[in-house]
């Protein structure tokens, strides 16, 4: 006799109750009986003990419908059954309650048919269920929706997905997804309605969604993604708000198939309103500085077009002003008043400073290798010190500039009191040590075999260790070095190197063995000093015929051969305020260096180099950079050796000109050219870099180079050499790769190719 059953929901429970009311005396009689046994039937995979554990009825209990209904619901909640019934049986000993269950099917196999554009492995990642899991029709429907979305995101807007389930046994299922991909459907055109202030092409440039073009197969332009298109509506609104249109309304984009069903059209309605300018700017509330001083810090100016982005920047600036004085919870509320006649926006910054806040604890996590002190010494806030907004930002920048971490996140949390904060530093370490045996190529040295052991975070103490060797067709280099950027936990840098190199130049071969000891001290986070003493033993040999002639006629030692020594001291001061030193996008690097050789040794000279590099983002990740280097080397009681002069040309200076050939020359009687080097140099580069494959670290570059090496400053600008070109750069696993093609604008006879030169470099060069 069935007196309850199949109650996975409230609806089924009500049905069971109605059934009980209609059954009258039979169920009334059953409810009063005493149970002598409870059994589970129908289970195959799920153990009986697991089911008995969730039900409340026990042998010896009085049978009641409410209790059996509750037990049925509890069994359903286990998630393994598609049907549960409660049955009453009579036995010699008395009444037996039987829970009859039907287990859900198990998905034993998942197959795909018809998918060509998206791999089976990728489609399986979108499924809401896995092989050997319990089958669920809801999960199946969700999986179909996700697969369709995957195809839509790839441009297969009309892709259809059907499913088929087939029982391979009483409890096992095979699920098959049948995919009809159809043709790729891309966005052909984006239409705007109501735009007057900006052209359609200008608005399209603001959007991330693009129309298809002949290179869409490579760039992905024209692919319709619902979330991206919705975000484009916000981007359009921001564009208008940043240009004074404070009443802008951008409608939700409408996507339609064209009549031939071969492409998509997007329609976006716009209501612009009037353009507003900034009126009066004022301050009120708790002012820590005079209003005039605060006013100087803002970018917004009366009379200029209202710009919401600049307003947000101004709010951030004021927040940092208060945050740097310890007021972590300062509130900057910009109150605006519209003058519809003058089309002005008057702005008043209402400021509440809040409590003065101090740092209670700095907690560090995620650094199993790097010692805590390496991280703490880069922090620009201290425990028990006042909160500083700029200090937090600078701390994160310092940590990323170490090069030890993929991520460095700094967040604040409540402390033990309302005026105390804890700072949580969570880093994600990346490999900082490399062992490599491989090869590379450069236009200067040709093919190179190399091996190296490098560790930028040696022993987790931030020490920089290096043991390397490279052997090429025209060069050999060996080096061993160790540097401690915080010697004995002070701000002093101390390190040293020993090295040996041998390189074939056009006119001679130079062998060099040397060692140095170096130190430095930071004046602040942006300015650092550096000092180095080095001693080198140098040998020039294998001269060309023309160079040998110069050497034989030399009275002053300008064209030396044989072994000499150099004892020199080098110093520099550098200012660097770039955002990320590993790959800058904004900021400037300025440096001035001096080297004096003459502290003993045979060679004597003084060298001065002034260098400026500037980075500026033009649009999104399009970065412009300029570099200017001025160099001067002069004699100190004797001529400057030829190998210590300036030589330009090649991938690291003037691209398109042969390496080390841009310098004053001498021509021998046989017509052979000797490159003499200059005592002055000017090098300039202008570059535009942009991502090609951002995730892979692949960038494109366009460049313009100019410069020369010379002796007579009066002819410096008359003989300036220039080139232009482009290339790619890749932060490859074996080192930085550069492939660049330079074309000389004013090539030199018999030296430069008018069609240009391909410059190629890969691998870590020492």
C-alpha cells in the first residue's frame, strides 16, 4: 500500500496530503500502526547506511504521514535520486516501512559532433557537469547556453546546439552534443542616431567593439560580445561626460541580422543635450590648507569644458592630500550647481577630514621564499606611523619594481580601534633564478652559445648573483658578480664583479680582464647615486693592415697595440620616476655619469655622459618614448685610446647603420677604412610601442633615430645621420628578443645599404 511518495517539492507534498484526505479510513488506520522494520530498496550505488542516516523514522515508531513526507524530502536532498516513494508492507511480525528509491543516471560518456572552430577540450570546460557525475537536465540546459555563448563570442552568432541522451545501461548515460556551427557572423556596421557633436567614426574609436575589416581574421575585429557591447554604451557616456555633455543619454545597443543573414548591424541611439563648461570652483568644510593652496592642486579650471574624468582625478588628489596627513577616511564630496542659462557647472568641494589614523600592523603573506625584511624595507609606511595614501601607492610600486613578484597587492583592514588600520601585503612570487644553456644571435656578435646561472633574489635576501658565459663567432664573455642592494640592512648598495671578454672589431681584437667594486646610496625613491672602481688589463692585437699603419706612425699612443692597464672611478646620479621600471609606460629617467681613468694604470681619460628618456601614453597602451644621449670623452695628459672613444650604429643606437661604423674615419692607401671613434656623441631615438599579443608579451615598435659620433662640434649637426623603421619585441623565455628593420635616410657611400638593415637580437647578452 502506497501512503506517500515522490515529494521533491512543496507541490508534491501537497499532492500527498490531498491523496491522504481522499483515501479516508485506510490511511487513518495506517497512521496508527507501530513499525517493526524500515527497509531501503532500489539503491545500487548509494549505500543504505547513507540513506538511513538522513531519515527520522525508526523501528518502533508510530507511522505518520507527516514523518514519511519529511523523510522523503530528506532523501531527495541527498541529490542522488530522481524518484522516492514510501510503501507499507505487512509481515508476520508487523508493519514494515519501505522507502523505494530510483537513482539518477550517471553520465559515463560525453561526446561532441560537428565542432570544428572550437576544440572538444575547450567545450568540455564550459560544461556544468563532468564525466562520471550525476545527470541533471538543468545542468544540461546551462551547458548548452554556455556553449552557444562561446560560439557567439567567436563570431558564430547562429550556432545551434542540440543534445541527445542515450542509456548504455539501466543507470548509465551517454550525452552527445550535436553542434551546427554555421558561418561566422561579424558586425558589418555600427550606426548612431542623434549624434551631432561627434562623428560616427569618432564614437566608433571610443568603443571596444569594432566593425569587421579584411584583417579581422587576425585582430578579431567585428566579433559580437554582449558584455563588451553593453560596456561600450558606458564608454560612450563617459566620452560625452568628459566633453561637457552632462545630460547625455546612450540607449542600449540593438543588434540585428542583416537581410541576407550574413552579418550583424548595431544600432545605438544617443541624446546629447547641451555642452557645459566649468563655472566657479570653491571649497568648504574642514580645510587643512588654505583654499588657494588646494585650488593649485586641481586640474579643473574655470571656463574650460567640464570633464568628469578630470573631476574624478581632482577628488583623488584632494583625498591623497588629506590621506598623506594621516586622515585615511577623509570624504571629498563635489557639490555641483548647474547654470542652464550660462551653461556652466559650479563646483564646491565639501571636505570632511574624519579621524587621524595610524598604522597598527603590517601583515605580509605569499612570500615563502622572500624574507619579510626584503618586503618591509620597500614599504613607505611604518607600524605606529601615520597613514599615508601616497606611501601605500609608492610601496606597491617599489615591490613591483623589485622584479620578484607577479603581483603585489596592498589593502587596509580595520585595526583594534576606529583610528587604527592594519595593512595587509599579499604578494605572488615569480621565479627569479635562471639556469640556461642555449644560444642567441646579435647583429654585433653573430651567433652566440651561452650558459648562465642568475639569481635576482639570492637566498631570498634580494641579493643579485650572476655567473655567466657566452661564446660567439666574434666574441667571448665570462662574468661572475654579486650585489647586495641593502648592505648590512642599510640603504647602501655594495657589490662586485670579475669578468673577462674578448671581441673582434673591424680594425683589431680586444681582450679584457677586469674586476670592479661598486656601491650606491638612494637619496629618495626617485634619485639614486652610484660609485664604482674598476681595474682592467687590456690587450689590443690582430690589427688590420690600415690600423697597423696608423699604429706605426703614431707618436702619442692614440692607436695603441699590446697590453695596457686602466684604473678608473665611475660615478653617476639618476632620477627615475617611471611607473614600472621593468616596462615603463609613463615617467622620465635622467642620468649623468662621469668616469675618470688615471688613478694609476697606463690609460688616462675622462668621460661624461648625459642621458634622458621620457615615456608617455598616447592612447590606451600606445606608448611614445624619446631618448637623448650626449657623450664627451677627453684626454687627461695623453690621448684617449681609440677603443675608449664613441662608436655608433646598430640595434642599440642608430638602427639601419652598420654596427660601430658611425664615427670619424681614416682611409688607408689601399682604400681600407679605419674607424677612429669620436670624442663626442649625440644619440636620439623616438619610439612608438604598442601591444600585438599582450598576453604573450609581444609588442610592435615604430622608430626614428638620429645621431653621430664626431670630433669637431662645429660639424655635429651638419653631419647628423638619421634612420627610421619598425619591428617587434618579445619578452621570450630565453631572454629579450628584438627584430627591427632600420632604413637610413642619409646613407654613406660604400658603407650603408640604401635599402636598410635587419637588426636581430635574442637571448640574454652579457
